[in-house]
């Protein structure tokens, strides 16, 4: 058999799988041969032992002679040799079969070795190809690594150049920033020095202005104190004059009443004499003429009280509208007259709109315009005509508020007199602790009304007095507590806050009080009454109005403008100094008197 070509791995000293299998097969064959030989020897020994044993048994059983035994041993020996030859032949046959099997195993081993060799050669070829491809890949990676290293070197060189450029730029910028910071620091030092100088000048100016302000305040305080003293003196003198005037008017009224009674009695006597004479003469009885309104009649008193407000407007209307066609020029002239009479733009617009609807391009007289004006005024005021009505709470708390000189104290006194005349038990609290003559004035009115007056020293806390008065009114079962307050300007926040304090004290004892918060307005202030109403309405929760001094001004129309804007109930109007000159408000009568219709009809 030709020598087998060694494979790639065999050359390297590694045994192939086929070699290992062949070696294992040869070792097994040799081991089997040894076993077979041992078995043949054991079988021969067993056969010989068996024959010997059988022979001994036969001899013992047969009783053979020595010659017979020898012959028999020879025969047995021959038979044993024959059997041994047979066993050897059998063993030889077995050995040949084993050799044949070994040859077949060797052939299988050769075929296996060839297949293994071919596989080794294929594996070697594959490994060689892989080595080639790996070498090529390695070479490619090496080239790529070289290219990458070169690129990285170039990038590093670029970055280094940029860093050097950036460092150079940063150095330049740092130098520039340092220079700028130095310049700014110098500028800041100069600025701070300038600001310090300005602050010093400002502090000096502030100190100077503060000193001037304090001086002005001192002078203003002195002036206010002087004015207060002068006002107190003037108020005292005015009260004295009012008392003297009241006495004089009472005397005149008494004389006038006596004269009227005498004249009326004389007239009645003369009329009776004339009737007797006509009866004696047989003449028919004459019907009596209707009596004119007495001088002290309700309409006459209001008309007389509003005469200053009415006369100028009536004269202007009489001059402008004597059978004149009502065109736009006439309406504009009428608007000027009504606005100048303090009726306000809203009321004026309502009057002119009504005349446009009914009289435009027609001839009108001043009386027709007055009637239209009276209709508008009555429409506005009639819903607000509301007397003071007491509720179930007792005592009823009435708070009187308003500015200085509006007539609060006098009005309170007149109303107190009317309530005591009706049998009401009234307590008066003199809450005006600022005005020197206020307590004295209210004490006089209390005496006239027959109502006790609670007061405290000038400048004391008015809220504390109100607190005590409410306790007394409850404890002594008074029907009404009437609280006077200090006159205060509507634009003085500290005075308005004090009024708030009084209201808070009242509500701590009775959450529903004050039951009537009455704003007393002076008609002589004209349109300023609107701003007063605005301020007091918000601060004191005003429930109603009383307007005084309508007899002393030409600005009575402001009550209409005020009612058109705020729609507050109107309780009374004052048309004189006497107690009876505080009238219950009547919208139709006021409208007729203010518009001039009443005078025209009379």
C-alpha cells in the first residue's frame, strides 16, 4: 500500500481523527487476540481436567485394571489431542476471521484517513483563504489607521493653530477689557463723586424745603387758628344777631298779626254794614270774591323764599320769549338761561326736548316755557318727595352731616322742636366738638324744643360722646336721638375718617343705625352741592337731603340738578330763619315756585 500523504495538521505534529481511530482499532485487535489465546488455553485445560475427572469416575465405577486404565488414558490422550487440534484449528479459524476483520478495519481506517486528509486539506485551504482575507483586512485597517492618524494629526494641528489664535485673541480682549474696566472704574469714581455731590445738594435742598414746609404749616396753623377764632367770634355775633333778629321778627309778626286781625275785623264789619245797607235797599246779595292766599300761606312762603332763584330766570325768559318762534336759536338761548340758573345739563335737555316735540317752529310765550319747565321739575322731584318716617327701632338714631355753615345745627333744632311738639321724647347729642359756639347754639335750640342736650368739652372725641348718648337714649327710653356733627369739607380725608369713626361706634351698638343719615346742603353754594353730595353719600350712607337757605340765593335750581343725578329722597327745604320756615318738601309746589308759574298765575 502506497504511503498516505500527510495532511496539513499531521505535518504540524497533530494526530487526525482517523489516525486516532486506527490506533484504537489495532489496540482492540491485539487485546482480543490475547483474550482468544487465553480462552483457548483455558478451554484446553478445562477439557483435560474434565476428561481426567471422567476417567477417574469411570475407573472407580468399573474397577478397571492398570492396563485397561493405561489403554484408556492413551485413548483419552489421543482424543484430547484430536480435540486440541480441533480447538487449534478453531482458534486459527477465529484468528483468520479476526485478521480479515482487522484488514477490513484497516481499510476503513485508510478510507477514514483519506477522508480526514481531504477534510484537512479543505480546512487548510479555508484557513489559508481566511488568513489571506485577514491579511488583506489587516492591511486595509492599517492603511485606514494610517490615514486616520494623519487626519487626526492634521486636525490637531488645525485645533492647535485655532487655540493659539484664540489665546492671542483672548489676550487682546483681556487687555482691552482691562483697559475698559479701568476706564469704567475711573468713570464710576467720577460718577459716584458727582452723585455724592448731587445727593448732598439734594439733602440740603430737601432740608431747606422741609424747613419751608414746616414754616408754612406753622403759618397755616396760625392762620387757621386765627380764622377759627374769628369764625367763632363771627358765629357768636351771628347767633346774637339771629336771636335779636328772631325777637324783632317775632315782634313784627305779632304786630302784623294784630294789624291783620284788626283789618280783617274792620273789613268784615264794613262788609256786614254794606250787606245791611243793600238789604235795606232791597238789592241782591253780592257773591264773595275768593280770598287771595294769605301772606303766610304755603305757596306764598315758598314762592317768596325762591324769589331770588326765580326772578332772574323769569325776567330772562320774559325778555327772550314774547311771542317768539321756537327755533334752534331760541332753544340755544333757553339752554343758556336754564344752565345759568343751576338746573344742570340733564334737566335743561329734558325741557328743550319736550318743547321740541310740542312747540318747535311755533310761537311760544314765556309762560308756556315756564309750564314745560315746571312739568319736568315736578316729574324729577315727585318720586323723591319723601317725609322722614320712623321705623320700629327705638331710639331712632338721626345723624346730621354736611360742610361748615350748611345750617345743620339750626335745621336739627327746628326738627327737634317739631318732634317734641308732637309728644316725642328727644335727646340731642352735640357732636360738633370743634366749633366753640356749636354747643351753645344747640343748647339754645334744645331749650326751645324742650329736649336735653348732651355735650363734652371742646376738642374732645366726638365718637365717645355719641357712644354715651346712645347708652343714655336706651336706658332712659328716648324715642329719638339726634346727633349733630362737626362741619367738614368733603376734600379733607382726616375729617371724613372721623365721621366714619362715629358711624362705626353707632353700628357697634345698633347694626341697623343710623336709621336716618341726613345731609344738610346750603343752596348758596350752587353746583358745589353736587361734589358735597358725592363725598358724603359714600362716607355716611346718606338716606335723605335737606336743602337750606333757598331764600338767600339765586341758585335754587341746583336742587333739581342734584336730584336728577343722585335721586336721593328730599325731606325738607329751608326758606327762612323761623321755625316754620323749614317746610316739608312738596315737589309740585316747589316746581311751580321755582319755574315762576306761581308768580305768573298770581
